[in-house]
């Protein structure tokens, strides 16, 4: 029983880390811009495809491929924000949703043409394969690396948003965009930089978690519900809220798959309903 509990906790935390890395950028951009970006999973998918392509076709190391993939997707996100997304700021929610869905289907068609319909194989380096012994337990090295790497990224995000001028400007714009613009903050440039950061984090989560969330053309549709749940439960514009929500959902989903697999994701959605009834604006909502 103890071994099963430790396994569920460890696998659930690793899964939650991947969900958080992908979803936190969506939380900040939705809170900052008020843009319903259902296509956020597209950038995670592109990060995964770029990572496995650089590894499999160019022979680059895993973490170097991951870094290049994040850079490429960040640039792509910045360009898309300046050319397409900015045209829909202030438009109705329906316009934003239709645009996002169109972008999802267009990206799915393009990656299917480029990489085919099958999942892309992930060749993990030798040091991420096998087991790592911690006390009396043997834990998968890959998922242990996910937990450690995710914790480092989360710490860096917290320092960026809580201890830097850039983070202060983002928090000011999230709390009161009109006032932030009135005191001289260039919100248009801030939107573009934040959107690029969010897409880069999504690419990081997509590439880092490629062995957990399979990289397939239907990726944005398969996982967008979970990304949106993390944002809704965690609270828009928050860094800590989505982290708590991602861990809760990762643990709940993993426990459900281990203990009552016949229920599917029923328990997860029941947990989401309960949390939203308790805190309709998210665990950590904007005041």
C-alpha cells in the first residue's frame, strides 16, 4: 500500500509539472489580455515536434533540442501575436474562440502533412532511462528529472514575476490595464513579450513531457480541456494558482487511473466541479 501511494504521488506530481508548464502561460496571457486562446496547446505540440525532430533527424542532445525548440516556438508566438492575435483584442469572445479553433485545425493539418498521423518517437538519453534509487524506492529517472526540472522552472518564474520590474509590470497590467497604460507602461509591447514567454513555456512543457503526452497531430484537441481546467481552477493571471491546480489534477488523474481505471476521468471532473463551486473565480483569484 505504501509503495502504491508513493508511486501515485510521484507519477501524479510529474504529470502535474508538465500540465503546469504548458498551462501557466495561458493563465497569464488570458489574465493580461483577456484573450480566450483555445489554441494554446498548438504551441506545446510544436515544441514537442521540434524537439523530437532535432533529436531524431539532426542528432542533437535532448536538452539542447529542447532549448532550440523553445526558442523557435517563442519567436513563432511573438510573430503570431503581432500579426494575428493583436487584431482580435477587444473583439467578442465568439470571434476569439472561432479564430482559436481555426488555428487548431490549420495547425493539425499542417503537422499531419509534415510528420504524418502517427505519434513521434522520443529517444530519451541514457541518463534519463531506467530507475533511480531513492531510499527504499526505485523511481523512473525520466519522471524524476521532470519533477526537478519543473521545480527549477517554477522557481525561476516566481522570481521573475515577483522580484523583477518586468514581473511588476505584468502584475500591474493584470490588475488594472488602463491604469498601467496611464502611468507609462507600454502594454502592447508587454502583451507581445508575455505572449512569447507563454508560448515558450508551452513548448517547454510539450517537449519535456513528450514521453507522457504523446506528440500527435490531434494533440491540441486531446489536451486542451485539461489545460483550460488548470487555468479555470487556478485563477486567471496567477502563477501559484495554476501550480496548485495542476498538481491536484495530476494527482487525481493518476490516482484514478491506478485505482479505478474503469471510471476514466470522472473523478477528475467531479473534483473540478467541487473546486469551482467552492472558488468560482479560481483558487487564487484576482482581487
